[in-house]
């Protein structure tokens, strides 16, 4: 009986670690978001400490998962959809970051350039047009 309880705690610990990583949090970040110290997060994830109920409540909310998944391993639509949504958002953030980087580069080139204002404005308008096309593609994917 005692071994069964230990196996259950280890399974919970593994799911907590998995969900934390899927959310991109370090142990320190998760500790900060859930109000416990990093050492406790480590102990929980290693199965050395049973997760307190108040930690679990904050954890499922912070990581957009369910109590049933963490405690019982029951995956539901909410849990699966949360990670699909997160992956989609991460991809969109990468796209937007690339656009910001290019825009920053264009602005730097415009400020350094000795080209006439008309040419600079045309280059800027072309870039903005391309960004608008990309934004429309992102909206259509949603």
C-alpha cells in the first residue's frame, strides 16, 4: 500500500515537471508564480515532497491545466487545447519578433542612410505593406 502511494506521488511529480516545462517555466519562475520557494518546486518534482493543495490550485491556474490531469493523469480537451494554443501563440510571437527585427533594421538603415526622403519613404511603405500581408495571413490562420 505504501509503495502504491509513492508511485502515485512520483506520477504526480512527473506530470508537474512536464507541464512546467511545456509552459516554458524554470523552477524558479514557477516558484515565484505559485508562492513557494524553488527548493520546494524541486522537491515536489523529484517526488520528495507531496504537493500542497494550495500549490496545486495555483499551479493548475498558472499552467492552464487541470487538477484531474495533474493528480489522476486524466487528459481532457482543455489540457490538450491549452498546449496547442500555446504552441500556436509561440509561433506567432516568433513571426512578430522577426517582423519587429526587420522593422528595427529598416528604421536603423533609414536613419543612417543619405538617400533622399522619397526613396526612404518608398522603402518604408513597401515594408509596411509586406507586414500587413503577414498580419492578414496570421489572422486567417486563427
